[in-house]
């Protein structure tokens, strides 16, 4: 008998949001996975479990979340500086 109790449904990995933003986040993630980078340990752990591409996408999502929180915290001051 098939049981989906321990399974997670796979969502859309890289097809959400504007293509230019996805590309920029992926490129930023590729730079962020270098050995001296802050997210290298996270990248390595995901890469060992899955593969390089999905690990890089996970780092890109982490960068996007971090950026969102920083911009939300800055509020209107973020627009004034630009």
C-alpha cells in the first residue's frame, strides 16, 4: 500500500517571479557559494543531500529572504537613498 505520510510535495523551484530577478539571484548565489562566503556551509550541506543546481537555488532563496527583510526594515529610507 502506498503511503505519502513521509513525503513532501515538490514545488516550483525556479519558475516564480520575473526572469531577470531569478537570473540575478542565481548569479548572486553562485558568488555566495565560494569557500569564504557566508552561505558556503549551507550550500555544502544542501549539495551533499541533493545536487549543485538545487543547492544554488536554495542559496538564492536565502539571499532573497535576507534582502526582503533588510528592505522591509529600512522602509521608506531604502527609496530615499536610491
